[in-house]
């Protein structure tokens, strides 16, 4: 029974992965996608998105971070995957789920869900290129516009040699409209034998219990739920009660210190405010702080306001 932190570009970056894995409960992270086009990504670029590679591919808390690639060309993806495995990635994940029009226009992400043959070619090429000791996994949505090819895509991932498949139980056209269609996960499990990871709309420990029951999957990936309730994974794993705001506040201060140390200082206040805005749905105090900081851009003034709480 594993809990996996979802890749989320702009939300679950290195600082957030660091924080959430120290809070506890996660067994594995997948980093936000690296887009692969026609050249080899430089080591510097890869390390900027996945700095954990300089730490044996693990967060400070020791949780492995898989590297996710997004692209449509099997050869380029395979070459980049081999290169990144050589940098010490503990796993390579392939993105067949991103619904962003910019990404789809270039044939990557969810656009591939209408081409199971290409999915097969990509997975097989990457699997061949990467040492057997490094898992190659995939993450997909149910389809691009509909569910006509869901099972074909899942079979293509399995036949290509992936060792695990995560399914976000929505189509690209569904975007993020609730509810996620968990019942589809059970249908996919009937078709493929590779381990399936259930994903979509797990916001509470009760959701976690329900998605496991409905899907039959042992392993669950959660994304936005872990950002809005940072103790979600810990509560699922230990049955602990929910953290109060006074308990969470030192972690928020800690997060801001991480941002200040690791990112362009000018962007640190905006990134903190983004998180406070999301925390606001679970913690009214975060919403109040979010409002108080809304117009403040000076990184030092933001720190003073945080510490004054
Ligand atoms: C802001 C944002 C960025 C995302 N970036 C990625 C990404 O880089 N790669 C990916 O496979 N999925 C990405 N996703 C999708 C999530 O990994 C996940 O499948 C989706 O949010 C559903 O899970 P949740 O309901 O637990 O959030 C992103 C989602 C959000 C909200």
C-alpha cells in the first residue's frame, strides 16, 4: 500500500516535495514533467527541475523522486531517458495525460491517448534504453475526448514493458471537473496485470478508503489534496488527527525559507501566496494571511508578516 505524491508543474516543486515528504506519509514522488523535443536535455536543466538527483534521487526525508518525461518521439524520449537514468534517477515516468493545448499541439501528453500504437512504441523504446534496475512507468488519463481507447492505451503501456501505470480517472476533455471516474480504474484492472495506481480527487482519508474500495487498487497517488491538506498522507498512514493551524504555521514559515533559499527571490512571495490561497480552503487563518499578503511584494516584508503571526 503506497502513497505517491503526484507530479504538479508549478505546485509540487522541489521545495514542496521537500516539505511534504518531511511531514511524512509519502513513499514516492514523481517530479513535474520535462518536455523532450529534438535534443538531449542538459544536465543543468534537468537538475534545475529535479535537484534531488544531486542527492541520490531522494528528497531530504529520503523519499525517491522519479523523473517524468513528456514528448511524442520514441527515439528522443529513449535517448533522454537513458541520459537521465545515468544521472541517477530512481525511475522514469512517461506522461500520457497532460491536457494543456500547448502540449497537445505538439503531440505530447493526453494527445497520445488516440494513438495506442505510439504509446506502445514510446514505452518499448524507453524500456530498452534504460537499465533494467531503473523502473519505467507511465501516467495517463482515461482518454483525450472520450473513453473509447482507454483499455487499448492501458494494454499498450503494459505490452511496452512498463512496470506500473498510474491513471488519473478523467479524460482530457473532463479537465478537472469532479467527480473523477474511479469505476474506470476497476475496469482497467480487469484488462491489465501490471500494478495500477489510482489517482484523482483524493482530498481526505475517507476519499482514500473509497478510491481503494471502488478501484481495487492498493496504491494511490494524490496531488491537490496534499497541497491543501499537507498532513493528508501522514493522516492516511498513521490515523493521526488533522493538524491545527498553530501546528501547521511553523511548516509554512519553513516553506517560505526554502523558497527564499532556492528560487529567484522576486518570485518567492507569489509562490507562498499561491499556497496560502490553496490552504485557505482547509484553514481560515491561511485565507486571512493570504488576504493580508495579497499586495505585498517585498520578500523581507513578507517574512516579517509571517513571523509576526
Ligand atoms: C497545477 C497542476 C500541474 C500538474 N502537472 C502535472 C505534470 O507535470 N505531470 C503529470 O503527469 N500530471 C500533472 N498534473 C496532474 C496531477 O498529477 C494529477 O493527475 C491530477 O491533479 C489529479 O490528481 P488530484 O485530484 O489528486 O490532484 C498536474 C495537475 C495540476 C493541478
